[in-house]
């Protein structure tokens, strides 16, 4: 991986991208908005589209040779060395409900692997940023996931899509983990992973995520001392199938994978 990947200029651009998208989103927040349904039944609004549009414009100016994978406007140059992955509003249901639990996700892939990620909550003005070779920060201050060796002592967050929309196999996997955990919570989208990086949640589990849902989370969690894998314990890349496991303490990965696979 080139040393320039995590240069101050590139990190500054990540902040600039979050700034411009946040400006757009704040202008739409808690205002009357038409809510449209996409093919996958998820909602989308003018705020989602406008926020992604300004990110495309800025990237075209600053990194014209890079690729882009966006939730709302698709793919540009997806097979080049550096590809930005954008979810302008991760948690549109929370956004349209007036809940400040959504976030903007901005990731950079290098040869298919997430190496830079931003979770930006523009209403609460909380921004986590992680990058390869750098410790994760929250609003410029270092943050760390907490030590927790076992699910018995863990706060576990499960994706809201699990209930009631998950298939039977996924629901059974969630239940097995929930029985072992100290306590569980549901939902929160990308914001939960920021809380994991800051030491408030120990494990996050979701299924059926797209690349733009999880790519930015990986550098944030791992730069805070945590680890992210799929449900089989494998490294996440652009080819991963969307079963996501994040642990603030890597010692919990094997235990959780075993439960997700139904071995116990």
C-alpha cells in the first residue's frame, strides 16, 4: 500500500467530503420531504441524492482518476486502483423520522480493500475517521474500543433489518448470540459502529449489507483497536457478501463466529 494513501492531503479531503455532505443534509433535516421507495423497499429522499451529488462533484475536482461506488448514482470506474464508496445517508429511515442516528459513510478502497473510512453524524456533529496506519479519532481526539473478552460481558448491537425482515437462518444466528450476551440493543445503523469505536458497544452484527454500508466502518473500527470480519471470520473486501461482524475486542470474534455458524 503506497505511503501516500494516508497522507495529510488525503485525510483532509475525507474531512472536506464530510463537510460538504453535512451542509446539504442539515438543510433537509426535519423538513417536509417526499419519501420514495426503491426496488429493495428501502426509502430514499432528495437529501440522499443531493448529498451524494455534491460528493461526486468534489471527487471529480480533487481525484478525477479515482473510481466511485455510490448508493444513489451507481458506479464510475469501479476497476481502478483507488475507489471511493459513498452512502450519503446510512439510515434514511432514522433521518426521515427526525432521529439523529443516521450518518454519512465515505470510504476509500485500495485494490478492493477498505483503507480509509468516515462515519459522519452531521446533526450531532460527531465524526469518526479511521485510516490504515492511523488511530481512529472522534472529532480529532483519539478514541478506543474497550476491552471485553467474552460475550458474557458484552453489549451487542444487532441490525434493525433482522427483525422482522431477516430470513430464518439469520434470525436463528442472532438469537444464539443474544442468549450469550450480557445485553443487546437493536438498530442504529452506522452510528452503532462509531459507538463501538468509542467503547460503548462491544459487538455489532448485521446481515445483507451492501459494500457502501460497511466499507467505511472497517478502518474506523480497526483503527480503534477492534476487528471486523464476515460471519465466517474472513477479512472484509468489496467481494464480501454482506454478513458483518464487528468486535471492539478481537478476542470475541472466534466465540461469536462459532455461534453465528450454529456450532454451539
